[in-house]
C-alpha cells in the first residue's frame, strides 16, 4: 500500500528553487510555476504525456527536471518557451522524487520499478513515511510519517538526532515538511488541519513556536497535505486544493488564499455591483467569486450540492439550473442555477447563501436567461419548449413543437429568441404569459449552441455547433456581420463588449476570436490556444478585457476525469503599424492541484 501523500501530487511537488524565483506545483500532466511575490502570475509547462509527480530546478537555476508516473524525466529550460534539453526513461513505473547533484551534471530519481537504488534504510517510524527533506545546509535530514512523528537525522551518518515532542505535536498523520532557508526552522502539515512551525536545536530537538489553523469549514477537505518554506513565504496546501500564502516574518497576518474549482467549470458571468465580480460555477455545484485583478474572493456556501449547468446573475441575486430539474433562487445576487429539473435562486450574501429557493421545471433545462431590466422574469428552455418564470414560479409553459438547443430573453422581457436543433432562430414577442412568433431566421447550418443580446439591445449574436457565428440587427432581422467561420470546431460561448462594438467567441478548438462589428470578419483578432481543451465561458469585464474559462481532459481512458481551468485577462492595444497587441495575463489562481490550472502568456496578433 502506498503512503497517502504519494496519491496527491501537490505534497511532494512544492519545490524550493536555488534562488528567490518561482515555486512549483504539479497537477495532471502539467508543472505550474508560481511567483510567490506575484501569486497571480503563473506559467505552465504541459509537455508530459502522463501525470507529473515532481519538478526541481537545477543548481544554476537554468534548467528544470520534471518526472511523471510513467518513469520519464524531462529536462527543460526556464527560458525560451521551456525548450526541451533531454528526455530519459528512468524507471518502469512511477517516479516519486528526484534530486540534482550539486554540480548539476547528474540526477538521482526514486520510485516504482525494477532496480536497486537503496544505499541504506533509516528506521524509526511505525507507519508510512510521507515526506523526507535534507536541510539546506546539508547537515540534517527530517522525516514525517502517518505515525504522527517527526524525526531528525544526521545527514552524514544517518544516526537519529532527535524526535519532536508528541505533547505539542500533531494529532493526525503528518503529510509534509519543509525547511526554512537558514536550516533553523521547519513547517509541518497534518490531517489534523494545522500547520506547525518548529525551531530546531543543534541536538535535533524541535520546539513549537506557532500553530496555524486551516481556514475552512473544518471538514475533511481542510486537511493540510503540502507545504513549502521559501524565503519569507510559507505555503500550505489543503486536500481541497486551497493554497494559503503566509509571511514568515508576520505569521499573524491574514494569509493570501488561492483557490478554485475541483470539477469542470461550465459557466462564467459578470456581476455588475458596487465592485465588479466574476461568478463561475462547476458541475459539482460549486459557485466561486473572483475580483478582476485580485483573484479568488470566496466560495458560496450551499446546502444543496446538485450539479450546475447554467448560471445567471443580476445585482444582488443569482439564479442557477442544473441536472436535478430544479430552478433555484438566491436573494441579494440572483444566481439561477440549473441542475437536472431544478432552477435555484441563491443569495451572494454569505449569511443567506444557504437559504436558496428552487422550482422543479419538469425536465432537464437546456438554457437559462434572465431579463436584466425585469429581473423577476426568467426564461428556461427544455427539449421541446420554454418556460417563463416570474418570481421563481412557472408563469407559462409552452411546447414549441421543435427540438430546442438554446434560448435568450430580452433585457426588458419583451422578446425571446429560441434556437433549434435545425439551426433556425425563432423570434417571439412576449406578452403576459404567452409567446407570439414574429420571425424565423435561417442562416446557420448546424444546431444553435448560444444566443446573446448586445448590451444596448440593438443586436444579437448566435453561434452553432458547425463552428459559425452570426451577428444580427434586432430591428430589421438582417445579418449585420457574417462569414464568422474561423473556428475549426463547435462554438461553445460568446460575449459582447460593454460598448457593443465587439463580439468574442470561444470554441472547442481552444481558440478565442474577437470580431469588431464595424469591420469584416476577416479582420478578426485570434487568441490561439487560449485554453488547450476548449473554451467554455467568456465575459468582458470592460471594453478591452475579456476573461475566459475552460476545462481540460487529460485522462486517456475517460474524458471527464480531469477538470482543469484557466483564467485570463486579455488586453488589446492598437499599435502604429495597425497590429494589435494581445497581452494575455492570468486573472486569478485556480485551485485544486488535481484540477486547477493557471497560465500566463503574451503575444502579438495581427488584426
């Protein structure tokens, strides 16, 4: 049986580089390089074919060696797009750890597979040894175990120098340990949801100086399984993937919390309140808040954990729908969440967020939209029709006689557009509890996947599964911008800029394309490989910044086992040569090292 920490890659994967440079975390097939003095700036190396278990800087800081579960070690540069220097098949099984020689000319690795690599064994623990670390000065070795013990050894002789007192020690399995740079202190983290700072004496004894409590609800997900001490930064990682960043010189200071989703993220919306807030939801029912330029701003507490398919928000309330056929309502920020047959309304006030209202709409919702100027009115589409909701009550249920795939209601609630499996857009006027058909638009050659009105209600845009988007004039019903056929796979989402001059589309082809309404579609701005795995959400936070969200499928056997997301702020600036510079910057950290990914890129895109 393998020690617990071996199954959670972030434990042994927090590595201190030789200089005050970034730290590493490993997740799925990627290595994430996080700058601790700028924690929202993260780079990603994703060239491994199998899940990565460990990564370490070379002594000169110019190279990084990373290893994976297939026994492969890749050596790649820290500059020039992570150029590959070499690749080795070291073991026939998983590599658990590796270390550079001081001269940077050799690498030693250990893990599963054939071969004898043990020089000697260190005895003293009665359960799994979860982590072992040399002190930076090379004089001592420390080990922690599921037996709740911390043992210090002489690094040269292997003799036991001391064992930490159990009186001040952890009450649960200890999963990780990290030394301070001066080799005088260590941090340990445990299943008891605490991190402890110890002062190490010359005889190997440890004196407890500080206990840090894991922030959270106190559940199993708050167990601490990873840690790192780098210069003045102390990092702890919980089982839920929450990263807390402390100042070693001021441990009483509130830590910076970096967190995010654990499952596939499928919705993204901007909440225009006193402070712009981005809301995201995932299939597991989690709803997170993000502040542009700041990052993670908290998770909405919900009693119901049903999966979420759609989410809309307005002012102080959100409404969601999902796979339980319910529509749920939450006051103060209406989040409509669709789950199965339910639509929910949720409050963004943490004190009220658990007091959600919901309604069963009879069948699984396809789409959900809200009349933002009449927020009590919402439109829910199902397989064969639509429902009008008023104050979270079914106001009208209408069978349209065709297979519905997408829908949207006008901001003032006077009009609805319903997209069909046949690629047609059906436009209805809304009067009371009835819909009156006004027009049918035929331009798309595939099922409609998304429809959105422009902010000023003068236009609307639609996208389909056949990779095409169209912009329409709402009054004349004429095509305003066509030939938007530059994606190579289905369009999953689209968004309007606040000034109504641009439309952004996101696709399964991994790209984001921004079109300017006043220019031909060929003058598009393309962000290639915005998200390897497909773009599933888009929102403009202002006239020239767009945030996107996606999930990646890294599992070779089952597509949906890995759920990774990435967020960007993409800023476009015109240059004298009429090129457009697309500066792509990570908006916020995402989460759970088994499902969170974060990326930072910059480039030039020609308009």
